[in-house]
């Protein structure tokens, strides 16, 4: 039986529902004029392009928790007294704490993003925004840009090095961050694109992420990001004994289901357990003398090591998660950049996520229907968002969620997740250090892992252990939406 709170949530969700967008892809923006594109600084960009009240500004997150550009742009907006801005950063991190003050003052009226953590995330839940914030998947964001549901006035793009005509990259110079996979889409569709580069060079670039035709202005911006902030929090693999056990079981599931074979394509999502499984899966492949086709997604040094060891032919990279990946993206000819649209746009039938054999993900909560929450923590705070989680889960042939039974004292196996980020229909197996739960919709997989002698458990068994281990009770959520979570095609999936 549903609780009163769950019933109220469903009623609110029903009222908020909108049909997924049916708009077709639109042509990419017209080529930028070939006139002199060089500007002296950010204020000059505001002046040249008439950025005013209510403008929609977009940003990328390739420097992650080291990013400096978003804060600088919004500080300039505040200095000018602008109000009612809609901002669309691909992700937000603790480093973006100044945004909280801009929400409180009215500089920012709306936030559309894929992931948020820290003070900016708290501001999204504060009720101070003029409209509820929106959380999208990486593929959903690319789709909205490509069809015009997210119409950007000015895209600000932090780059490590650019030419005077605006051609730019994150794969070169003295402050590299790796491929600018998210900014590639923004630059393709925004009315105006402004490149803010650590270095402006006259020498040929080693790689081109964004061509001059998609750039309207380029300006010097020292240190658009601190590279040490790229690897942080969920991009650091867990190396605990628990993580090792979970990684070993994940590798065994891949083998038992027949997915571990020549040509395997693999992605692992952000999260300590899922990233910690990478070398363990690689070791299992090496033991069987197997060679996979590609690795994709956010890339770490662990992925690079597997490719360099000959266990995978190539890497498809939308963003780098650490310095080793950044270096590889520059020097390794088998390390390929891809845009967020090529990665996960649901309107692209050839998107990389649709070619995945196996996806290994993390979770904050899972429920009886195998729904996954990676958005709202047990204390009610916003601790992330969809990112590529629902995109790759839906696209992969085998989707594995790796998780412990508790975190922070809160049970992770619950009757109903606090917020659906990825629908259970896209999840096949949940792997914990206490056993493996298989989605009832996949009896074929249950037969495989049972025949392999793996420690299969029911959802209720894992939920009971989680409840016994938990030391804290989850905080009740607000009774009104402050954040809407979109599904990949633009419908409302849930709210928080």
C-alpha cells in the first residue's frame, strides 16, 4: 500500500506531467561572421552581444570542481544589475557556491542543468527561484539544444587554447581539460558562442573541439579552470575491500550472462563502486584473453590503462575525469572525442550509448521496481542528478547497478526511491557486497547467474539487511516541487 506522502507525490507528478517533446532536429547555427572576433575581456562580451535581463546563458563543466568561468560571468552580470537570467550549465559543483547569492538576489531566476552539488544545489531547493529548476540527462540536454526546446542566447565556453578566429580545444596548451564534448553541442546551436581561452595562439592546434564557424568571439581568460579540480568526489574510484567485492561480482555477472566476450563495449558511470570495477573487469578480460571494442563516457586513468594494455580497441570520450585521461586524449590516436549529442542524444539512433554491451552504474537508492535515485540524498539534499545515468542505462544491453546497502547511515534499498532518476525498466541487475538482485523482468539473466552459482538475493532480503544496518531515518521531502527531473525526451519523470 502506498503511503500518504507517496500518493501526494504521484498526484503532484500527474498534474505536472507534460508529453515528451516531438520537435525534430533543427539545422545547426549559421556560420559566424569572419570579421575580427577578438575581445579584450568579459565586459566587452556583455557589451558586444547586448546581454540583458532574462537572457539564457549556457556553460560547460569540463573543469568540474575547478571551474572558474561560471562564477566570473555571473559576477559580471550582477555588477551590471541584471535580473531574471536563465542559466543552463551542463553541471554545477561546490566551487559554484557564489550562485546561491545570485539566486537570492534575483540575478538568476531559473536553472537548467544535468547535475548539481554543493551550495548551488541547495539554492535550487531553496524555493527562491522564480520557476522550479530542471534536471536533465546529458543526452536529454543535447536533444533539447538540438531541437530548440533549450534556446541559448550566449554560450560561454572555457578552453585551454584557442586561435584568434575562435577555433578552440581542451586538448592542448598548459591548462588542458580534455575534449569539450558538452560545449560542442552548445556552440552548434547557441545564437552566440564566446570562447574564453587560457591561451590564444597563432600556432596550429593539436586538436579541434569547436570550429571557428561556431564561434562569434574569443577573449583571453586566464585560468578558466583549475585542473586539480577535475578529479574529485564521484570521479575517484573506490579502493575499499567492499568496492573490490562489488567489482568482482560485477565482473562475474558480465561473464555469467555471456556479455564478457570479444567485442565487448563498456561504460562505467561516475561513482566510487562503478569506477572501482573498471580494473577488475579488465583483469577478468585479460584472464580470458578477450579484446573489447570500445570504452566510453567519462574517462579515467583506469579506462586508459585498459585500452593501452590492448584490452579495448578505442576510447570514446565526452569528458575526462582525471589527469591521466586528459593526457591520453591529447597523445593517444585511439582516444576519440565525442560530443554529448554523439554520446547520448535519444534522437540519434547511432548514439554511442545505444552500442553499449554493458553499463555499470552507481546508486543513492534503489526500490522494489528497480528504479534508481542518484539525485536526492537521505537528508533531503540535492547531491547530483541524472548526468548520463538514464541515457546509458536505457541504451546498454546489460545495465548493472553497483551499490552498498547503506550510505551515511541511510538505507539504500527502499520501498520507493525518494526521486526517480533512472526508471527500473532500464535496470537489469543490482550488485551489492551482500548479494545480487535481478530485475524480475529479466528471468533469462536470473537463470544465468543462478547457474553460475552466484550469490543471488531477493530485493526483500537486501532491503531487510539494509534496514538493519541503517542508523538514520530519511528526511521528508517538501510537499511542493522545487526541481523537475526530465526524462530523456523531455517529459517530466519525477520531482523533488
